[in-house]
C-alpha cells in the first residue's frame, strides 16, 4: 500500500465528480500538502527536537486544512464528507510514517521496514473440504485487516500437498506481518474502543509479540484501562474531549479548540518511546530462559 496515503486521498477527492465545487479548495490543500512534506524533508534536527519540529509542522498543516480550508471555505458536502473521504485522519497516517526515521529512532534494521497503512495479517488456517481432498491443493483461509499504520515486513508463503511442489497441488501468496500497528482516529468513542480491542486481540493471535495502539485526537468516551484488553495504549494527541454536538458546526469553537489543544509533541514523543523500546527489545530468546529463570 502507499506511503503517501493523505496525498492519494486528496487526489481522489479532486477527481471525485461529487466534489466538483470543491476543486479549488482541494487544489489549495494539495499545494499546502506539498509544502508540508517539503518542510519536513528539509529538517536537519534529531531526537526530541525533530519530534517537536515535525509536530509543529503537523499542527500548522492540519489547522490550515481543517480550519482555514474545510471549516471556513468548504461547502456542506465537504464538511459532512471529509471523514468519508478520509481527508483528516489520513494526515496522521502519513505523518506517522515520517517518525520511522533514523533521525528519530535508533537501531533501525538495515533492510527496509514496511510502514504506513497496510493490509495486515491476522490469522491463517487450513480448510480441506473432505478427507479425499487432503491430497489436493491446500485450501488456505487467510484473515487480513487494513491498519492505519504499521511497522512490519511482507511474508511470502507456499503450501503444497506434494513434496516437489507440483503446481497443480501448490498454493502461494504473501501478506504483511505487522509487528506494530496503530489505529488513527479523529474522534474516539466506546464503540471504536471496543472495535480496537477486538482488532488487537486478532492481531496478537496471529503474532503474539505484536504491539497495538490507538492514536486519538478528540476523546468521546470515558477513558478505560487498556490493560483489560489487548490494546497496549491509547494516546490522546490533543489531550482534549470532542466538542459538544451543538458546537461542532460553530467555526469560532472549532478554531478555538485547534488553537487551545494542538497535537502535543509530548504525546508524540511517548508513542515514539514505545516504538523505540520495542525496537530495542529481544522479543523472544529461549536460550536465555535458564539464566532469566522464566520462559518469557
């Protein structure tokens, strides 16, 4: 999948016949997008300073896109459909890719990690239709799910009922093994939390060492203890609750919320620390069991 998901959503919206009235606004957004990406590419800082700088640029771009363009100039169609068009949360999806960078993370592997939105592996099972079919091409049931952000690698597989992998009795394919995944949400309610918990459980069923997070701009629920689920943590990027229903269409309220509750570089740094600790860790080493005194 693409490493420029937000750019693709902007272009798709520009090409959408239903958004004909919005072409000028969307082209302005596309120009601002290129400026945003160019500004990030020119940064020379490292570590926490770079995190602060990319977060500042993120806030500038999101404020311009979501407040100055969509909320101020956009038609009712664009305001209603921005979520459906993924014009807002795809910004975060693309931003997170830029955190997986040697100027921010240490000990990245020498090979290219696959990051960003991916259709990630959940589980694999075999489903022969009868005992007489055991000698035929294996029927593989592969469960996958789109994830907003991942760190992982493509795994290629080949199964056969024939030792020589006869083509007639062989099936092959590939999937993305996400060892770390995150869901990006603008607003986060109880239903979304429960959906994330279910996704996290399925992800870890297929890859028990995997980490799963939710990154949320505005909270629309009472916080819960993620330790009771398979979600590793929920990060509240703006440290803010969602605006009440009667204020969501009020431009002054929207502007004030963006100004008073920008995406926090401290919270982004917390998420980066999670990634860094995961990169540094030995995920499993059975040879250390005796010296450690435990299996894991």
